C-alpha cells in the first residue's frame, strides 16, 4: 500500500500560512492522516538514552533538553506552551486588517505591508521568515501595550533571561536549516535601523549591531548584511520598502517633519529646511521629495503654497492655455499638476520651482534633469 506521507511530504506553500499537516502518533510515526490545521510547536530530543549509567549520580543536578540547553532544575521552564501561545497572539494580530490597530510605529507598519504584499522581482520572503520578524516586532512594540496578555510573555522572557544570564536580555528565533536565517537578520536590522533613525530617543530601537559568526566562512557569507556590500540583501532582496521608504527618511532628515504628537522636528540641514526657526512650515519649500506616491498625491506642497506662489501659478495657467488652446484647462490645475510643474522648473527664477534647493528622488533622475545651479 502506498504511503502518501512519503510520496507527498510537503503540504503547504512556503509563502503562505501552513494550513494543514501530517498527523504523527505518540511515537512520532506518520498515521497517513492529514490534519486541517497548523502543527503545534514541539521539541524532540534526538539523543538516545545511555546504556551505561556510570557517573550519572554525579551529574544528576544537570539536565539537557533540546531547546532549553544546559541548566539546573530551578531553571527549567516550558518553552512549548509559551511558543504556541505567542504564535497564537501573533496570528490574531496579523489578521487585523487596519494598520492603525497594529500598535506599531508607522515605519514598522509600512515594512510589514511591504514584506507581506509587495510583488518581489527576485526572491520573496518565506512565511516563516516574515513570521519570525513579526514575532520580534510583536514582543517589542505590541506586547508592552497589550495589557496583562502581553505582560505574561514579557515577564516570562525577563525571568528566563535573569536565570540564564543576568543583565543580558536575549530573544531567540528558531528556524530550520535552509529557511533563510540571514534574510531574517537583514529584516530585523532594517526594522530596527529605520525606527532608530525616526525615533532617536526610543530605547526600543538601535542602529548598532553585532553579528557573531562561528567561523570565517560564515562570517564572509554574512557580508550581505552590510548595506554597502555589492550583494547587500537590503537591495537584492528588496527588504528599507522598494526604496520609497528610504527616500522619505532622507527627505524628513533634510527638510524636517512633524511628529505624531504634533511636535515639529527641524531638518538637520538648515539651508534645506522647509520650516523657519520656530518650526513653522515655509510657504515655498526648499527641499522636494519626488516619487510616484508624492506625484500622485501632491502632498509635498504646503496648503499655503497656492497663496505664496500666486504669480507663478498664474504664469503656469497661461502656459497651459497656450499649449493646449483650451481656456478651461488653466482653471483646472490640481495639486498634482503644481507638484509636477515644481519638479520640472527646479532652480528656474520666476517659476514654481525657483525656491527648491534640494531634490530627494527615487530613480527619477537617471535620464538627467535640467536645472540651474
């Protein structure tokens, strides 16, 4: 009789949530039955019992358990229950359709949407890779604001770290061989770095990373975690949101931005700031962000722009009428039209783009751009 367990061992797509699994009996043998759910996390100790018991009494106080490591009796704790409980909470959190309910920073929300839904040109992250990072994000950003339910997991981690190595907080992510742990490391670094730049006073995020490798060969393979490496995973695997997230960070760093609580954050480069010394938005921007999203939304222009640039806008209207021969076209100018004209007239006196001193762009200047110095 054929055994489908051996003929078709893989039941799920590596890119989707595992929806079924092969049932195993109490001895770990396949029953040939497919269970319509995800398999619970379990640890199996692949170490046979010793035939000889010499010296066992001397080492009775030390226990070895796969996944728990070498520890004393007092240091034992139930990994399986915690892992399955965290997995369940992350599943419910992942299912929330509205990013506003995720309880994460806007930067994290955009990264999550990118990793989950972006149409990757090359290698697409596996579900297990995304879930690993989601778990770290949930424990870091969500659990602290999740009341008693989140506190249970954080307290468990705190106690476990205190028992294992006091003063050094650690969180382990266990992935199978070949699952792509290096990619997960790159995703974690991208998540931490982007948030650390946008939230420099937060203690949850960092821009410094120590990568420990077991040998020179592995160390060389991990060079892809360096952003300036020719084979950097951040670029080759499209991990800091199809580049537009990076451009927005650069733009905010240069021009300044307003935080979620309404506090203005001045740009780091005074000549290119879009605010005055009191944090008020300038009517005519000095720095411009150009990408497809900005062009479609027109959000790069302040509300007072139309009033401050009335003369230049009238000139733009007349030019539209001259080009099209349609007197109505000049009266139907949208913010998107204005932004495109600002982009097209950067540095040209008397035109909409004459105040622009800096342009942050995503792959839109590759064919050249005529602008006056």
